[in-house]
């Protein structure tokens, strides 16, 4: 990940900020706890939890920001490189780069105004914002802004917001292409998001672990919200009335996402995700948020209704930027270390047998093909019956015969039996897979075939994850 600004470097405000933004950066590798991913067993490496990487597009060195124009069917990718900055234009229909537009050096943030047909690019290296005509691919204006980083557009208001290295946000009038206000915010603002529904702008301040809330009408900061450690990305969900902030260095290993209630400006939830989360994007039509995890090479999928991670998608090397096309549900991820963009599509829930990794002819079974509550879930010879036709849902549940795989009485202790029960969406019905195991994320324990007993009719249970073959499962 191009390093988030180093707020310990230097002493002079302007010199310090410019140097830290321009540093290329290797993130120190951290040994992470097992990621809760639905990409195990028989699921292809490019698929996870109802999502599939359908294309990997070479775009050139150090791709950073990404933005989508749903109306035109294009995606725009910036390159955080010194030797002549550029923006790659991707045709969503063909997943091919159709143009490369020269802009300033170390281009980072990018935002699209579909109504006006314009694209805004923050060129951190030469203190400018490039304005691109989406129809012609020509740069039509270059606006001076000191060490710009993140960019957001409010199409209804005709304003553009740009974070600056001198701890401010510049407000640009889209019609006149001039800076009309400079708003002091927190230390080292990196990312910015606009919520036109409530007329507010949210700024992630990397240096002091806060989010500044700006009233768009008055261009003043109305609240400063403490979030997790070292916030890097921010996205607003106008439909849900929430904002999401990635916290990059949380606890030294895993990162988190802070959920902010825009009505109260309070953090209402903190969601564990992968290591070094960077970008975040929201798709209101599907009630999902997507978070890039730089050090894990994954994207976390969050159900915004439950604030739970429902899938973890493997992508390229060093994912940073993420954007979603709300019209198609397609997700675009920039992979900074291998010069590619991953294109992710929702594939719908997978269905089929859950096969033992210990005995390939044994399957997880709804005993008696029953739809009754409290029916035991057992191991049995694979026979293609309805009681073995499981559906892996995007919400993290496993369904058969219209009911869900459930932990008896919401137990969290080892040897708790599993059964069939009416789907409630509760924590005792959540199953995420890690390296071939099925993990209940609340208890942290695995679905287990007791004592390697493959005798048909043996009831399955919850048990401490130990990596044993009796905890390995191939998932549809």
C-alpha cells in the first residue's frame, strides 16, 4: 500500500506532509489470525461466499484509487507513480483498458460525477486536481490544491471535496473549477466521502484517529468523532444513514471498521476485518460494504444490516482501492503490488453437498431429510438426497430443507451438538470457512466429526478448532 502518511515524520507541516505522501511503501508483514473466509474446500480460488473474481485486468504500475461511472459503464484507476501520472480507463463490458489519460504525478484519489460527465483526480506529487471530460478523455482543467489525497463529489450541490496535506479539505466549485473554501480538519486527512442526503461530508484523519464531520452548506466542521486507530478509508451509505471507516493499525494484527450513525455522530459498531484494511465502498441496493485488506490480499464483505462479515474474497497482491457499480453490483479492486484490478461479481448462493475432507464419500446430512426443528445434523454416506443439498448463503448461513445449521441452545462450548432450526440470522447460525474448516465466528469453534467417527448417523458438534482432518469440509 502506498504508505498512509507518516505522522511521525518531520517537523515542518508542508515539508513533512509532502515527503510522507510521496514515500512508496512496504507494509511490515504481520502474522494474522485465520481469516473468516468462505473460500474453502471445493470452492474455486477465485470464488467466495457468493462472489467470484471474474477478471484480473493488468493496468500498469502502482494502481491506487478507483471510481466507477455507472451511466457510461467505465471504471477509472489512478497510478501512484512518479514517472508521469496517469489514469487507466476500463470498459466494464469487456474488462479491457481502453485509454490511458496523462495527469499529474503520484495520482491517488479519484471520483466521478456521472451527471456532469466529469472525473476528478488528486495528483499528490504536483499539488493539483485534474478534471477529465469522461466523453473525450481529455483533461479540461487543472486546479491547484496542496498535496491532495482523497476526492469526493456531491453532484447535487455541484461541489468537490479534496483532502489536503496541510490538514484541510478544499471545496471546489464544479462549475467554475475554483477552490471556494478551505476547511481545517484533523491531522493528516486521507479520505473523504459525501452524503448528499443529509448534506454532510466525512473526513478520515489518519494522524489523530478521528473523523471530521463537515456541514456542506456552511463548510464548517460540526463534529469530530473518535474512531479506531489510524483511519484510512471512509464511505457513506445514505440509504442506511451510516458511514464506514477503516482503521488500519488496530491491535497490531487485525484491522477494524467503525460504523457511524450519521444522525447522532456516534460509533455504533466496530467490525473486525482483515489485516491493514484500506479502502471501503458501500452498495446500498444490496446492503453490503466492501473493505480491502492490504496485507491479507482479500476483500471483506459486510452485511450492513447485521454488521457481520459474510464473506472474504481473495484478490490480487496488496489491494487498496475499491469501488462498486450500484447498477450491476460489480466490484473493482486495485491491487497495488501486482499492477492489476480484480473484477468481482456476485454469483448467488452456492448449493450442493458439504463433503467430509477426511472421507470423500461422507456428507453432512439432515438426518431423515426432515424439516423439523431440532433435527440432528449427522455424517452419512453421500447419496445426493435433499437432506444433503446445502445452500451457502451470502449472509453466512448454511441451509437445507428450508432450515439452517444451528448450534443447540446457542452454546459456545466444545461438544455442543448442531441441529436444524428455523433460520433467524443469529450468531449461532453463522458459519464462515477458513482453510477448509467451518467456523462459528462468535464461539471461534469449528464444525467437528467427533473422534474421526465416519459412521453414518454420528451427530456433528462444535469443537475447538485444531486443524484436524475431521474438521475439514468441502463446501459447494
